[in-house]
């Protein structure tokens, strides 16, 4: 079997969903499990609804609920001609939107919103899209069963970024999906569909996997089912050598390793959720990144490192980062200083991206929004701490990069004359990361891309 995940832009409107249906129609011999995101921008609206409701802004919150309802009802009109299935889809949509409205009313009344209620609300987009697409597939003759992801993807009680319980998921998913492949009368169906992003605790309390989590849902299901392949359908021709919106003449990569894909995602590449690779690696299940707007393009396959050529694969970036610099204010021996710093990091569950360490000082990069006030106060007890803002982080990712002739020479040639705040080379020459001034980011990243990829004809 295979897992096919379609992101928000791949299911944005009736035209996009028709393309998805024809792609699925071509894969029925592989017993696909279809995982869908919410229609594009719907999850953003649901987050806004939560904020309005929490602030007691009933009119604004209800207006957004009605906008969501209208968009989905219009979609059904354009997508499903068959009266039986279109009325089923309308009923499904109305009941989800009515429930959402009721929840919003209660929250406005109470003036408070718990994380678990927020998780329930922001899951609505995936229930809407999956229900409608299920009806559309059935109407088009592709018999499809609807599955609730809250029965499949079990997490801890971190409601807004649940940690999946791999053991339970591996036990439950094959049994439930196996059963779903038969209709009630016992005849086999052609496909099953479920929601990305959506999960629940063991007791069925709603959780979600965090923003962009549908990719992760797909690979968790792929792992549990021992899938032949996990297909991530998006709106670009696979993973590129850089973000095409930022850099000209990027190329699609034919193949990268699980580790390279994870390094790229962690360092700002937007194509895949960073955790997507984890479940697939252990079972060595290839992940394909494909374009639903251009289904015949080859896309990118992500597979084990030993099957991948060495060399530089991509330049990615995070535009807004801060640097936290910590200097020992007394003369400790360096291990005493470091162990104090790290024990405070651990106590505050602080996670950082990059780090450099020297005798008596530590610098790390953090996101713009991370709240570190309390931790900084504690560090100030034995160190001088300051934050630098307005920085960006660049990562050059590949395999065995330093072994390639003159790669480092080309990189350092570009960096000449620019201020570099931090530099670190990952283990085994798999990635080189830098921190630069935000206003120099675009210029540096374009020049790096030019010197690293200009003479390649693509993969
Ligand atoms: N709909 C969710 C989001 O926008 C999950 C996803 O699309 O992967 O974050
Ligand atoms: Mg996505």
C-alpha cells in the first residue's frame, strides 16, 4: 500500500481537488491511504477564531465561522454533481460549522480557552476537507471510506504539539485501516481517507501535531502500515536547491537522504515538516515529494544516505532569528561554566538551533518569538547575557561536503566582506550553518546558490 498526503494548496478549490482525484484514480492498484490538510488558509482562520473567541469578540469570531462554511458549501456546489453525495457533504459541513459556532459561543461567554479546546477548534479544517473529498471521490466512482485520525494517531497530552506514541500507533493503525478497506457489506473499497494534523490522546481527547503536521501524520501512518512509499503532494516540483521564491534558477533535486531532508527542514526549508523523516527512516520507506499541479514531474525521492551521491544539495535559511550570547562573569573552569549553562537550558526545556562554544562563552540562536525572560534572569546570576536581534540563519546542506573539491573555498569567497556572527559545521560534513545580518541575507544566499549550483545542469 501507499500513503498519499495532499497539502492545503493541493486541495485549495474545486479545480485543485479534481486534479487530486485524478491522481488518486491512477493509484488505486496500490491501495492508497489518503491524508489531507485543510483547504489552504482555513487553519489560519481557525486560529483567528480562537483568538477572537478568547477575547470575547463574538461577532468577529462568528463571521469567520460563516466565511468558512460559505467557502466549503461553494466548493461542494462546484465539485459534486451527484445529489446524494452533495447533500451528504453539505450535511457534514453544516454539522461541523454548527458545532464550531456553539463552541465559539461558549468560549466567548466564558472568556477563556483551554489548550484542549483550541486543539479541537483548529482540527475542524481537516475534518471539513476530508469529509467533502471523501464524498467527491465516492461520487466519482472511487469507493472511499472515511476514517477519523483521532483513532489512528495517538499522542501525549501536549494538546497543541502532541508527541506521537509510536508503539500505540503501530498497533492500532494496521488493524483499523485493514478493517476500513472493507465496506459495511464486506465488499472491498478502493481507498481510505483521513485527516492530517489531527490526533488525540489515548483517552480520545483531541490534540494536534503542530503547524504543518499533516506531513508527519502521513509518515506515521506509512510507518505503521509498512507502506511501500509515502507520497507528499504539494505545489512545487519536489525539494529544490533553495527556496524558489527567494533565489532565481533553483533546481529540483532528484534524490536526497532522510538526514539531508531533515537538516533542510530544521534549517528553514518549507517543503516538509521537520519530523516527517523520523518515522520513515527506521523502516526505510521512501518519501516522494511531488507536485499536484504538475503530476508528471519527477519530484524528489528521500531515501537512505547510502543511496545518495555526496556533495552540496541545498542552501536554506531562517529569516528571523536572535542570538543569545552568554559570557562567564567569573573565571570558572570551562566545564563548570558549561554544565551550569546546560542545566539551566534543560530546566527551562529550552531548545536552540545552533550553538558555538568557546572558553567562557556560549552563543546560541533562537526564534524571534521564544520567551526566554525567566531563563535569562537565572543565567544572569553567574554570567553576562545579551541578545542580538535582526539576524538570519543560513544552512548549506549536503553529504560529505568538505570532501568535494573547493566547496569551502567557494563558500568562503562569498562570505568575504560580510559579518558572520556564528559558524558551525555539523558532524561528518553534512551541514554548514552561519548567522548573518538579516539585511544581508538575500544577497548572501543568492551568491552562495550561484557559486554552489551555477555550473550544474540539475540532478
Ligand atoms: N492545516 C494544518 C496547518 O495549516 C496542517 C497542515 O496543513 O499540514 O498547519
Ligand atoms: Mg505543508
